[in-house]
C-alpha cells in the first residue's frame, strides 16, 4: 500500500463584501449556495483566512457541510505572494503590473513571500497515509492565483491576472507520482446569473 494518497484541494474566494470587509447580503447568499454545492463532496476540513469576509464565508459554507469545523490560519489570508522584478515580466505588461504592486511595502513583501511558502507546504501535494483527502480553503484572489500558478509550474509572476469571482470554485488534484491537475478554475455554476461576477468591471465578466 502506498504511503501517500491523493489530495483534492477546493479553493474559494470569499463572498461579496462591503468596504469595511463584512459580507453583504449578496455575499452571504453566495456563501450558502457554495456550501450547498459542496455538501455532497467528502470534505473533512475547512480552512479560512483571518479576515471577517473569509471567516464568515467559511462559517456559512461549513454550516451546509454537516458538522465540518471551519478553522482560521494565516496562510489562507490576504497577502501578495510574490512581487516580481521587471526582468521577470513581459515587456508589454511590465509597467502595468509593477504599478499595480507599487504600494506593497518591503515588510509586506517579506511577509507575503513567507506565507505563500507556508501555504504551498500546508495545502499542496499528496497526503500522508492511504486515504485521500478533500479539504476546502476559503481565501482571497491572490492566494488562489498563486496556488493555480504553482500547480501549473508557471513563472512566479503569473499569479497576476488570475481573477476568481466571489465564491467561485477552483479544484486542484495532487495524486502520488503525477503532476498536479487543475480540475476546475473559477467555476460559478452554483450561482444564479445575478450573483455572478460581483464587484468586477464589465470587461472581466463572461
């Protein structure tokens, strides 16, 4: 018997939130609908970032899962995982991307780099033992982009430009002896049309 088993990592961005970081009524509806979608999946753990919008989303999702406890962890928080040097970036978008990240302080860069490393260590790869694991991380757009990028073995800067919607579902599979698989990315099928793509400009709504 193998000493490792497959991990299914479910990733979801928090629901729509107010400028103060609390879920809106729409955000709460999104979270409940996500939980209903996941209720038949064998999820045994729910992790979430420490900010209120992620914590409340995770609580509402967990309520639909029949007793799974939601637990906060810093690795699932809202942070910049990697700030690239200009030489890492394509010439045609370097200026835009560097401007987007220009307000990130040196302390935030160091902290984000370390949290991103911890997130990869904690949430990715096959799991020890003979039983497969299904776990959910309710987090923020940047970490979802980072973990999708990591699964695809893409350049470190490529987390930029991945823009998951509120409570959109992404699923990554880590099987022993195989490269990671992206089974789903930014899936919004559990939401009615009026709850999709909240907070996004029209150009990013599809």
